[in-house]
C-alpha cells in the first residue's frame, strides 16, 4: 500500500503521521469513555439537575481555560509544552473518575462532575495551541486533504469505540457487573489518551506562537464589534446553544431512566445520528463551498425546532431511531455551516482570541440552557387536568423537550434573518438545497471535527477591522 505524502519535509511528514495516530487514540478515548459520561452519571443515581450540571458546568469552566491558554501561549512562546500538559491533565483525570465512585460512593456524583471539569479543562488548555501548531505544520496545499483523512480517522474510530462500549456495558449489566463494565471502558480510555500523548511528543513544533488580538481598543472599535456580523452570529449561536441545551442533556436520562433502554438500545440510538451524518456530510460540504453557509443555516434552522418534538409524539424504539437519523442529517448541515461561517468571518491573525471568545459565549449558553432544563425537569407536572379530563404523559422531560422546541423556533425566527453571507456565492432555493443534500454518498465521512474551507476571496462582510 502506497503511503500518502503530505510534505516533502521528512520531519513534517513524520509529524503528520504521528498526528493521525494521535487522532485514532484520542477518538478511542472519546468513543469508549466520554460518550458514556451521562450514562455513568445515571448509573450513579444522578438527579435530573445533576445531569444538567454535568453537561454544562465542565464546558463553561473549560472555555475560560481556553482563553487562558491563548494568553499563556503568547506570553511564554511555548505551544507544544502546553499541548502536552493539557493532554496529560486530561489523561490523569481518568484516574479519579475510575477510583472515586469506589472509594467515596456516597458522594460519587458531585465528585464525578468535578473530575469531568478537570477532564475538559485539560482538553481546552490544549485546543488553541494544537490548532496553532497544526496550522503551521500542515502544508497549505495539502491542508484540506490531510484534515479530511484525519476527520475520517476520528469519525470511524469514535463510532467503533461507541459500538464496542455499548456491547461491553450490555454484557456487563446482564451479568450484574455494570460498574465493572464502566470502569473497564474508562481504563481503556485512560490508556488511549496516554498513547495519544506519546504521539504528540513525537511531533515537531516549528517556531511561532498563538496570535492574540489586542482587545483594549477605543470606543469606536467596541461600537464596530457590537454591530459586526461576528457579534450577530456569535449571539445567535450562543442563544441556539441555550435553547438546544434545555433538552439535549436529558435525552440520555429519558432513554435510560424513563424508557428503560438497555445499553445496546442506547448505543443504537446514539449511533444512528452519527450514521446519518456519515451519509450526508460530504454533500453538505459541497453545498457550503458553492452556495454559502447562510442558506444552510436558514434551512436547517427551520427544521431544528422539530427535533425534540419528534420525541414527544411517540416513544417507539424504531420510530426514535428514525428521529435520530433525521436529527443527524439536519445537525450535520447546521454544525458544518456554522463552523465554516465563523471561520469566514474572522481574519486569520485574530482567530485565536475571537474563536475563544465565541466558545465562551457558546459555553455560557449551554450552561444556562442545561440548568434551565434541569430545573424544568423537576417542576413540570406529569399530568394536567382540563374540564374534568386528565391528560398524562410518560415523563416531565417531554415538557422540557417541547419548551426547547419553542425556544429554538423563536431564536431562529428572530436572528437568522439578520445574518449576512460572508462570501460571494451562487443562490439556491430551499427545494434545490434539499434535493442536492439527499443525493447521498455512503462514503462521505462523519462530522466530529469540522475543518474550515480553503482560503477564498471574501467580501467586505468579514470583520477584518475588529
């Protein structure tokens, strides 16, 4: 089998091959470990508000670490060192996750949440420095090809890890050893991240540092920022994260606690969304390149409010598999277009700060949404009486899903019309867009990691003045 050459520089070529091996090891950790965080919390008897906290607090605190990492990279000039520290912290976080439920079972849930905070903080300490280093290592002419291969590696291995994790938990639970099943998966995740750290140590870090834009500008700069397309989009995205997170952390609770799914059924439901993304991502990417991202944001934004309502209409297992497939199809387009739209908006030398700021706003939205959903899940009734007739439903979480749908629809209706396309693109109707994206290529690849489009000529909508 012929090896693909990404660079004529042997040192760079070696680093990129280690990056692919790092990707496979990292994806193994995510597939067998991180994917089952919520399921493990439910096994530990976490309440609905605690599940909301688990889904929201770690990303919020970790996003602040990302800002710190960007600043620290500029001050120290060290990228690889920060990458290795962050990755090692993430690997270390698995040790208390494994032992604390055994040693301190009475306080297992809050301790688990604290460990997950440490886990995410390690990851976010790495993120801006890794992106900066890879931007310097990967040759510009081979960037799209390399990241496409890396994305396929991450996607495939994560999916395999998710599937194997479900099989292990199903076998363990059927033999009354569910805790041992979870701990076995987490040990594998720890070892996988350790392998990932090893491959990161073998990578070459060329000279350079994260570029940070000065935020201490005059009043006119702040006025331009508030009125910029970047600000409008970041506010829209943060509010969408808020509305989505009202419901999203609690689908796992609904499946495992209220529907009494087995771990195999849970794995199948979760994997179905990934499979739908696998089928459609390539088509979404082609449409994004030719017709722009705003049209995809608008089209998928019209459908996203329906996603949680599909869970309200029926709880049949096969029906929900269809709902997840439809959800994966829609979210693949929204996530890809949102990521590309953001990359188009920001000048290259200012991305570190603005991406970190965008991520902080999104994390605040996730935190607020999950806390709201957790509270609603405890106060909403499971039945209502009208004129002497009582209507009951399976779980108060169905009311949470309905409220999330209303919030999503409101934000899309109010804010999407205010977004402007960044690039000069061809127009396309909604009907033609749907026709194009449903021309499925089964080898398209899944969406776990989105790489921005190749440099293109941007119009004056991009916020170069920020």
